[in-house]
């Protein structure tokens, strides 16, 4: 099969020929129809991932074969599926409750195991989700990132009565905007220094956008007014503290951005406002199935969310462009 892997000239990618993988015990072989490029792929390419790794965890495709130990009749060749990209031991308490992401043997496709930037990928058979015929084209590859946002809005306890601020209009921040609009939230403010991303946020349902690097008075106004729910989606140091500053009394802060350096907050802000500060990472099974239902019913406004699709041959250049700071919506690799 053809795949896109991390080259020795990291963080560059290259197209290579690899042997077709075979599904093992309890696994399925999936022919990839689409796999989104995630911000985490860009991060791990610079230092963490081993050379030769096939990235990609936002995977959709069709069942090609199943391995031993898969319940007979559970899957038929040709069925269209989205992949929850987890592997775990399958036996511990966390796996049994559907949270393989907390298993001691947790591995993520595209990092711990080969991912979806390829023609074929092996996944756990019990982590496949059937896609209805109504979920077509590039939207099939949006289940995973939209499930991340679904989990985040649930962690925030979002209701139509809330006022929302989203810090960072990358794909996950934009997906949160779409979910907030779907849930009936009328006041959604998005902060991002990119004009194109602010425009896309407005297109997806944001009622107000501003540039935090320029519009200091607008940021001050938002801070003084307060938001009942603030989503921190940048992963930059100092942003959790800013989210707490922006949150209203009795508000909720949901940290979705991945910050991997030490950060500092001012605890008295949370104490004085009696804030709930929550974190959202990955998703439960219900987040996946509810996302599929919402996509099938076309209830999520996603016009413009996907910037475009690229082939495997075009993927290295697209990846390099994103690493260099290209702005816009989600890019999906379509092998």
C-alpha cells in the first residue's frame, strides 16, 4: 500500500510503499476514504513521533477484512465506518467502561500505531462505528474532530441560555462554535488573531469575533461582561488564566487546547468567582454516536469547515503548508 510517513528530515513527510497490513486478534482492516490533518499531527512531527510513523487519527473508510476473534457477522466487507482511534488492553476497568484512552496500554492510531495517512489502516473492530448513507463525502472524516468538540460542550454543560467565548478558532474551536449554534446558544464570541479564521467562525455561527492582538478594548469589554462558559482552545501558556478572567461569576471554563509546558494561573480568580474549571480530552462512545447522528441529520452547520481535500501525493506539501502557519479550515487527505 501507499502511505505518507514522517521522513528522516523531520517534520517533513514523504510518500512510501509499505506492505499491506493484516488485522490481528479483534482487529479490522479499513480502506481509508478520508483522514483529516489534526493540529496534534503537526506538533508530534517536530519532536515526539518516530521517523517512519504514519500519522492520522481522524479516519473514515470501508471495512476491507476482519481478523480472528471478531464476532461473526459483526462487520461486513464494504461497510462504511468511522474509526475511534484507540487501542487498549480490552480487559481493564477503563476499557470495559469504554474509556480505552485511560488504559495503561493505550495507543493512538497515528502515534502509538500506524494511522490513516495511508490507503489501509488496522483498527480495533469494536472501535468502528457504522456511518449512515446520509453521511457522505468529506463529512465522513469529520466524526472524530466533531466528537472532540461534542465532548467539550458536554463538559461545559452547555445550554441555550449560556453566553459563550471561544479562545482560538482552529478546527476544534470552530467545531465548538458549530455545536454551540446547534444547541441553540445565541451569544457566541470568538477570539483569534487570524482574520480568515474569524470570518469562518462567523460563517459557522459566531455572533461576534475579535482579534485579541488588536482589539484590546473589545477584550476588556468581554472580560467585564463575563461569559458563562469559556472554551480555551489554543493550548498556549497564559490562556487558562485569561479564560478564568473572562468567565462570569459561577461560570465554567473548559480547557480543550493542549499545553505541554508549565503554566501559571491566579487561583484567587477562580475562588472569587466560584468557577468550575474542567478539562476535555478525547471522547466517550456516546460522543461518537451522537456526532454521527447529528451529521446524518445535517444538524451541524459546517459550510466552509473543510478547506479542501488532498491526495496522498499532495499530502506532504499540504502538511508543510500547515506547519508554516497556513490558515483556514480543516484539510482532509483522501487516498
